């Protein structure tokens, strides 16, 4: 009789792996949002607009030229209404014009009175230096200190890593990149921008954003004090060379350079070539 009770008791013990899956599913359901509002931040030419297109599942943001104004687009992704704001990219080797800075800040208010759920800080994989860290710190300061709590770093052009993990890349690049990630509470994501439509990574990204909202709430643009645009005295790095340079012989290496027209053509060709080499799964319509 006792042996039967022992067997029954053992059978009632849940499988640890199944229990972990059940708890994870319950957490996702609890955090699920029917709407997500996202703001893209970063340099010119890092794959920022391309990342917006990847999230939306089709080409909504033009890649041929640097944006001067914020652009707002909406679509349904994974059963959610997703709003993406693409902001003007900041300059690498010179001071970002004040009008661009003001337009960047306006991007947060374009999400409506409730504000954005998250900021996606787009950083292309490449060499990352103190100059890059300073530029990020300066431009995110326009949104107030609380912006870091709502920011996720999105790494683009990760195919240059080949077989190297993103964790090893972060460790290799040293304290400056690690500082940025620590400010974001180590919230980062690696995305492939060569797939449109039913993207296998999007659900993971959406869940990561929902987790940020569950932990930090929603960023409120009205909490930001009015700040003066970054002046030349504040930006001591304007004449220094950008640190996050492309890898040698990399087709995606043009991602983070302030390019003159011939280089811009090369960038557009690289994007076009990447698209033709990849099978896009586009949703109907």
C-alpha cells in the first residue's frame, strides 16, 4: 500500500523542464501588450532605418538618404499594433545640427501622450571606442537620465562576426561598449536585417520589449526637462575620427560613416546586394 502511495507521489512531481516552460509562458501572457510604440536611435547609416523595416515587415523607411525628420509608421506584428518612429541619425565626425537634435527629441512625443514603450539604440558591429560611448551619452542625455531604463541596444551587421558570439564581441570591445550596455541593464538584441515578413527573431524582440515595460513602466516624454541642443563646447569629439569603424573588406562596413555621395552609393548597393542574396518572406499586400 505504501509503495503505491510512493509511486503516486513521485508521479505528481512536475517535470522541471516542463514547469520552467509553463512559468515562462505564464510570464509572457502576463506581460503581453496589444500595442507597442518604439523609437529608433543611432548614428546615420548604422542600419537604423533598415531595422525599422525589419520590424514592420516591409520597406517603410527609405534607405537611400539620411533622414532629416522623424518618420512614423504603423503595422501589426505578432498580433500587436506596432508603431515605429525613425529619428534623424546623429553625426559621427561633426556636431549634430541643433535642428536634428530637436527633431530626435520630438520623436518620443510622436508616440502620443502615453510615450514610447522602448527606445532601440542601433549599434552596428564594429570597433567601438570612447568616442562612440561619448556620442551615445551626449545624444541620449537629450531625453533625460530615465531614458536608459527604457533602452535596448540592437546590434546590426552581426554577420561580420562570423562564428564569434555577440558576448565575446562585447567582451573584446572593452569597457566603453560595456559601459553602454550596463547603462541599459545589459538589455541587448542581435537582429538580422536580411529577412522581411515572418521574421523568426521578432517575437523574441517583442517579448524583450514587453519585459522592459513590465519592469520599468513606460517612458514619459513630459518628464524630460527642456534641454539646450548639444553645442560645440559640449561636443569635444566633433573633430575626432569616429571609433566604430567597419571591419576590413566588410560589405557592411559603411554602416557607421558620415559618407560623401560616392560612399552613400556604395552603402545603397551593399543594402541592395544583401536583399538580393537573401530570400525575403513578405506578407501578402
